């Protein structure tokens, strides 16, 4: 397998990254924290999803983004593939929204199907991937530092020996399962034998025959009893029918008798009602005569030409219209009064308001006069402060009169003198060092001359170079001492000049502060002058406004007096109109009373007509009742003749006898049926026992067959378990031998050191390093750099063994090394470069190394640079001169 291209959107610190990868060695370079490892983590995540990251999906989504996409294009066995994952982070937690794998012949969709396909292609899961092809940052020593058991499981799993152990464990579990099942089935067989022995087959059949005979006798007796019961029921039905007919005739006779009495009572009651109506008609006629006299008298008093109800209603309507006219006139006058009173009230309130506002204006004008005096005093104080500051500025400027530095050049002069002073100090130091060197040579030469010969070789010192140059060195010493003193003097002068420049710069700062003070006081002086002018103007405006408001208040008071006078005149007119309206109200009341009397007379006439109609209706209704009464009396005589007391008494006796018999037969039937059911139940129990006996015998045959089959299966599983154990041991020994050879070859290639002779790997993957003298060392006794190279060698050897394959050459992903130089010094880094080059020479198609180390760049066929902007926390990827857009962290 080879990675061809990686594209990221909002993945951790990369908002947008897209670059290609080629065969050979690619170095991903950048400073620590720039995001290099995130690129490899993206490749790992593309292949294996959430199991490939040590965090939640939310943590790989760029902060502030709603989704992340990772696209990886790769080549596998000569075919091109595109793997796409999209993570959505819009809910409570991030989830995988899309996961697709596009291949040459089909497209897989879904996390489970895609990851199963990747594991099948690479023949390894995520755990195996990071223990062989992907050396993660900080995990370079993972295999060595693991416990023996963990290391054994990891390497066995990488070399696919774990699968054989899994098969052996499954065979062992199956064998134990068969043993348990066989033990349970044997126990079941013993139990079945005991249950069959407990059941007596001959006794069960005898009991069944006896019960069937007893059941037949009971069924014959029950049939005879049911026949007698049916006859008794027919007799009972005939007796009850006779009694029911007799009862119905008795009820009908009672009903007819009751109806005759009711009709007689209603006829008498209606006759009384008819007499009462005749008396009412006489009373109403007398009342009509009395009310007619009253109507004529009132009509004359009200000056009416007619007592017709329509004429009376017309007079009432005319009086009401006149009363309504007066009411409307009164309301208009009341509104006029209210308007005049409101006008007076409003004018009075306005006069008070205007007077109050005038008083307020005069008080505020007085306050402004006080403020004017304060501002004049403050303006004078600001003038004095400006004059004092100007005097101080002149004092500080006088310091520049005799100085060589102009005002405003202090900072530049200080910088110039500091640079000159630094140069002078460096020159002084150089002269001092030169002088010390010459003095050292002079002291050595003088010591040799004093000794007369060399203390090491014992030869005479005459003619030695050190002695011959002594005079020249002494002259050089004098020259250097003079030069050093000159440099010291120059340095002191520059220090004095720097002090003077700094003092002048301090005067400049004081002047700048004073100028700022003058400007501040000047601004405040201008502000106070403007405020004084505004105060005077506002005071005059307020005094003028107060005079105008007082004039308007006087006008408002006059308006209020006029409105109150107009309201009093209107109230007098309202009184006159109210008197006239009261007279019309009395007239209307009299007319309405007359109309009520006329309408009452008409109502009395109608009541007389209704009473006469009711008397006629009562006559007709009583005639009908008398005819019905005659028919009912005839039916009563017929019923009296049909009632037979002797027949009724015989029916009662038959009913009593039939009821007694049915009660007795029901009790006897219940007893017979209960015996029948008990025999049936007992027979069913016997038959069930017979069926159980047959079932137990069938189960015994089946269990016996199962136990024999389990014996055979247990032997086969025991043999299979032993076979997997032997095969795993044989394969591990072969792989251990090959892995040991590859490890020694790789370690020797990258670590050519005379101190170590070889590496030994035993059957449990325990590692031992032997020195040249034959003494053994454990890997943790090596130095940090040696241990790191040892681990890389082990990883490379495992990788090579996996490439060779157990069942033929296996497809492998790129060999990925993430920050492998963490524990290496410069010498060991060179050996790492040799390891990378050796893996390439051995035919590893693609090697990707992530590092901030510059030395690894020389071993690269391609270079990918990663940089992060510290201000935005965004990372960029640069390859072949193309820079992709920045990304948020």
C-alpha cells in the first residue's frame, strides 16, 4: 500500500490542507507544536476511524467549526482507492456523518463495512498498525518497556500467531463445553432410568379399563335422569302459562275498574269548571262597564277627541318628542356650562403655571450670576499657571545654551554615544585579552630561561622559539599597555558624554511635560472663557423669558374671569327648560295611564270570549268520556265471566309438584356428573402416565445417542487443541529465528559499534544484548540513544518480517516514524538516517518520517514543511513551493 494524497478540512489545527505523497522517503518537517503529527494522525484516522485516536471525535474538529472532513487517496496492489470520512459536530457530541471507500470496482458505504475492508486489505487492525508500521511519538520504546506477557501478546498478534492461540483457546473452550454437556447428559440418562423403573406398565392398563367401564354405567343413569327432568319442565311450563293468563285477566280487570272511576271523576270536575267559567264571564262584563266610565272622564280631562288606542299613542308620541327637544336643549346648555367652566379652570391653571415658570427663570438667572463670578476667578488662576509653566520651560532651555547638543536631539545623541561606548568597551576588552596573551608568553619564556632546560623533554632552551621571541613580546606588551590605557581614557570620555546627554535628555522630558501642562491649561482656559460667555448669554435669556411669562399669566387670569361669568348665565336658562320638561312628563304619564285602561277593557273582552270557548270544549270532551265509560263497563262484565278459580288452583298444584321434582333430579344429576368427571380425570391421569412412560423411553434412546456422539466429539476437540498448540509453538520458533536474524542484521547495519556482538531473542521474545566480551545486557541497561535505536531496529525487523509474510508477501502500509529523534543525539541521528536508507534499499516502497531535526532532511526524497502562525494558531502545509491556506486551531 502507498499513500498518494491527503486532504483535510477543519481537522484539529488545519482548516484546509491538501498535499501529495510520493514513493521513497518523505520527511514532514517543522518546529515542535506546528502540527506535524496531526497529519499522520489524520492518515491513521482515515484508515481506522475512532479507534485510531486517543480522544473523542469532538476533539479533532477545529474549534468553532461544525464539521470535519478527511480524504485519503492510496494505492493497494496496483489499484487506486479513495477513503472519505466526514464528522458532524452540530449536536451534543460529534458523530460520523459519512464514511465511504471508493475502489476500482465498487463503493462501500458505512463505518463498519469500510473498516472491515481496510483490516482485510492490510491484514491488521488499528492496534497491530501502531505496533508495526506506525511508530507514534513517545512510543518508540513501547515494545521494550512492555511487560514480558504484553510484549509476547503484541508480537504474536503482529505475526498472526495470536490467531492460532485464539483457535486453540476456542478448541479448549469447546472441549470444556463438551465435557460439561456430556456430564449433564449422563446425569440426565441416569435420571431417566430411575423414572422408567418407578412406573409399573401392567397396573396402569388395569386401572384404565376399570375406569372406562364405570364411566359407561354413569352415562346411562345420567341419560334417564335428564329424560325425567325434561317431562317435569314441560308440566311446569303449562302450569305457569295458565297462572300467567289468569294474572293478566285479573290485572286487566283492575285496570278497567280504575279507568271507570277516573273518567267519572274527570266528568264531574269539568262540570264544576264549566260553572266557574260562567261566573267569571258575568264578573268581567261588570268590570268592563266600570272602566268604560273612567275612560270617558279622563279623555275629557286630557282634551282628547277620541279614546281609540292609536289616537292616545299619537298624543303620547307628540308629548315625548317635545320633552326630548327640551332634554336635548338642556344637554347643549350643560355642555356650554362645562366648556365655560373648563375654559376658566384651564386659564387659571395656565396663569399659575406661567407664574411658576417665571419664578423658576429668575432663580436660575440668579444662580448663573454666581457661576459667572466663579468662572472669572478660575480664568485668572489658569492664566497664572500658564505663566509659571512658561518660566520653568525657559529655565530648562537655558541648559542647552552652552551644550553641544541642540534641543530635541537628546535621544539620538544618547543612542550614538551608547553605540560608541559599546564599541570602545569591546576594543578595550580585545586589548586586555591580547595583553594577557602576550604576558602569558613572556612568563613562560622567563620561566624556561630561569630553569635552563625544558621540563618535559629536558633539552636546553637556548634557541627555542619561545625564548627567541621574548624581546619582541616585551615590546608588544608595552605597545598593548599604552593602547589599553588610551582605550580606557576614550571609554571614560564617552561615559562622561553619555551622562551629559542623558542629563540633557532629562531636561527635554521636563520641557515636554511642561509644554503638555501649558497646553492643558490653555485648553481649560479656552473652555472656561467659552463657558463664561455662554453663562452671561443664558442669564440674559432667562431674565427676558421671566418678564414674558409674567405678562402671559396676567392675560390668562382675565380670560378665566370672562368664562366664569358666561357659565352662570347659562345655568339660569337650564332651570327654565327643566320646569317645562317636568310639565310634559306629567302629561305623558296621564296619557299612558289612560292607554293602559283602554287596553285592559279590550283584554277583558278577549277573556270573556276565551271562557265561552272553553265551556263549549268541556261539553264536547265530557260527551266523549261518557261514550268511553259505557264501553269499559261492558268489558268489565266480560272479564268477570272468564275468571275460573278451580282451574287456577290445579295449575298452582302442578307447578309446585314439578318444581320439587326438578330440585331432586338436579341434585342427583350433579352427583352422577361429579362421579363421571372424577373417573374421567383419573382416567386422563393414567393415560398421561402411560404417555410419560413412552416419552421417557424415547428420551432415554435420544440421550444415549447424544452421550455417544459427545464422547467422539470430545476426542476430536482434544486432538484439535493439541494440534493448534503444536502449530503455534512451531511457527513462533520459526518466526523467532527469522526475527532474531533480521534484528541483528538491522541493528548491525545502523549501529556499527565494537562494543556489541549480537542480540538474542528467546521463544518468549525476551531480548538480550551481548557485548564483545560475551557479557549479557538487558535492553534497559543501554543508554537512551542506544535504546531508541534498538527499538527502531526491532520495529524495522518486525516490519520486514511482516512484509515477507506468513502466507506469502503481505501488503503493507507506509513505514511511519513520528518524531523518532526525541531520545537521539547528533551521532545517533546519523545512525537513524542509515536505518531509513537501509529500509529504502531493502525495497520498502514508502517511508514517512515526522521530525523537527534538520539532519533528517538530507535523507529525504521529498520534503513537506509544516508551519504555524502563533497569532492565529493556524497551520500551513508547504510542498514543492505551493502553500495551502491557513487553518484554525
